[in-house]
């Protein structure tokens, strides 16, 4: 776990710096500088682009990680990497033709409730393509266990560029309309920068020879398109469907709540950057005992860290919303529901990496399709009835069912289990901390309240977790940190 902890800590720090910048963007600059309408428009465009991303990448960002270690010679690796670069064109070219000739019909359909969307529909596939190839080039460096710089671009640099653009709106250097176009340029730039870094790590030889296992590669990539698309739909379908039923301003309110809840998933995102290729390597070498140890360690580590973030958010959420315009207050329920679903998904550790790199990966597709249909159906029922609260409840149900099905699949099919007695102890610490801190506040300014209360929560929660030795890795990091200070 040495390299995992080392790079995970770096990635976590980078990701939280990015989230801090993103928090300023999301909770203040977007709200105050851009306005609800254009903020809602940006949220819709980015959500739709995220849905398209697996199609644009043809799923090869996961395929690259899964199969890279199976090639032993440099010649085979060069052939594989070249093939991976051009494989997405199988979908990009026909998709572009359809989008070009059917633009008007598609745009009319998507803008039936909010006319402002019509002029910007074409940006969705452009940003989706940029996101897709960014992930491909990011996977390129991850298989060489160099994930930190790519994570910095994705989590920090991109948000800094957005901040600069929002300041440009504030100072009237650009209009909100021009900001929407600038945002597309930022994603294109990030993709090109990631490409340059990937080529610095390993420049492709452009050897146009089909890999020996081309059928398996294409089959797996198609699977990733579907499963990755399903996973992204679970994350983004709510905002996409809100555009059909409510005014676009509501997407701005929902986006703020989702951003707050998504902070819980940051440790998972950071750790998975390095555990995914390690999981793939262990499975390719049939080292399932080591894999089970990794599974348990990632689960309890993420549970403890994610639990601290969850309690910090829930205990301070009312104070946080006092800092926002009153129109956003309806998002508190959204934060609670989505936060709980994120926490449950978090404690599954590297579950996704195990499934996607196993021989059973095709079977999970059925579960994903079934639950996606359930998600769409629940949103169609609850959004017209309850608006933002309805889509949040639908998302909670669908994500929880999906996470539970994946957990049971790994447990019964692969005989791997992420939980231990420490899982129950950690959950007990979580509940105790919530009961102690949720029902009271200091009588100060909301920001002061949040800082003081978060400090007390951290000391209380981390102190008990350390005393109970719930995670050897977390205790080790704390011990090293204390020694450096002393």
C-alpha cells in the first residue's frame, strides 16, 4: 500500500485544493457573477457532456488500464497504445455525421422547456470529446503510475481557468454568453495539455498493427461504453432531465447542492487514480489474497475519511446555506439525500476496479441497464411532483440499489468482502459524532460557526477513530505527521 498511500495523499491534497477553488466558483462566483440562468445553462451543458464522454472515448481509458500489463514487449505495447488512440473514431465519425445533419431536430427536442439551450447544443459533443480524450491520455500516464500531474490539471488547473473567466465576467471583460464559449475552450485546452504530458511520458510510435487480442479489446471497450455511460447517467441524468420539466434556473440550485454532496466522493476519486491500475495488475497475476487485503484497506480508509466529510457537511449545512441567496435553500434536502448515497458508494472501496477487471464484467451490464431504466422512471414520476426534492430522492434510490447490486455481485461471485468489524465501529463513530454535533450551533457569524464546529468535529471524530485503530494506514499517516511536527 506504500505507493497507494503516497500518491493517494498527493492526489487527495490536489483534489481538495481543486474542490476548494471549485467551492468558491460554485457557491459564490457562479451565483453572483454569472446569474441563475447562465449558471443553469452551464450546468446542463457540462452534465450532458459528461453523459456523452464514454461514447467519445469509446471506453478505451479503462481498456488501456486493463490490458496494458498483459503486453510484455515494448513493440506490443506500442502497437496497443496506437490502436487505443484511434479506436474512438469508430464512434466519433458516425456520431458527428448524425449530429451535423440532425442538429435542428435534436436541438428543438432538448430545448422544448428552455429555449436558451438551443444555441448551445453543439457545444455538448465538443466538450464531451475533450473530456473523453483527456481521460484517454490520463489513463496513458496512470498505467505508468504517474497520476499526480494529470490529477492536478483535472482538479485544479481547469477550475483556476474557470475562476479567471468568471472574474472576466465580473469586470465586464466578457459577457455571460462569451463565458459559455470560453468554458468550451478551457476543456479543449486541458485535453491538449494532457496529451502533451502523456506523450512526454511515452511518445507513441504510431505502429498501425492490430493487437493480437483485438476482439477482446473492442468487446471490453463496448462494455465500458455501456457501463461507463450508465455510471455517468446515474451522476448526470438528474440535471439532464430537469431541463425537460423545470425552468433552467433550478439546475443552478441543484448544481450547488450536488457540488456540496459530491465533496464526500473526493477521497474515492483520489485513491482510485492509483488503486485502479494496481487492482488490474493483481487480477492479471491472480493474486486474489493480496487483492482482498487491498479491498478491505480501501474500504475502511475511505469510510473513515468519507464519514468525516459527510458529518462536516451535514452538521454545517444550514449555516452554509445562510451564506447563499435564499432561492438556493431548497437544496438542503438534496445535500442530505445525495450525500448518503455517496457515502454508501464510498465504503465499497475499489469495488468498481475489481468488477471492471474481472471475467464477469459483462454480467454487471444487465444490472446497470435495469437500474438505469428504474432511475429514468423514478425521475419522470418524482420531478413533476416534487421538483428538486423529487430528483434527489430518485437519485438516492437508484444509486443505492446500483451500489448494493455491485457489492453483492463481488461478494457472491468472486468471494471478496470489503467489510470487517471495524466497518461497524466506524459507522458507530459516525452516528455518535452526528448526534453530538448536529443539533447545536455557535451564536456567531455562519462562517465562524462552520470553522469552529468543523474543528471540533475533526478532533472528536479523528481522535476516536485513531484510538480504536480502525485503519492502520490512517494511523500510520497520523503518526508520521505528528513525528514531523515534533
